[in-house]
């Protein structure tokens, strides 16, 4: 096994960090897209309720 120089280790670490950042951004973008699709398919779930409607829902 070859000993790696500090510069090679540093470059490898930077590549891993860049890959992690890209993966995180891809995941966030995917969930943002899912939310947009769900908001389009089920707009009634995302409408803001008025104060009277909120009180109705909590009363039994």
C-alpha cells in the first residue's frame, strides 16, 4: 500500500465534501419538486384556514 502525501489526502477530502454537498442539494431539490407536485394535486391540503374554521375543527 502506497503512502499518500498530505496534498493528495487534502484533494481527496475536498472531493468527498463536494460530492456530499452535491448529494445534499440533489435531495433537497427532489423534495422541493415532490412538494410542488403534491401542492398541485392536493391544493385543498395547503389552503390556509380562517380562524372560525380552525375553531370548528378543534371543537367536539
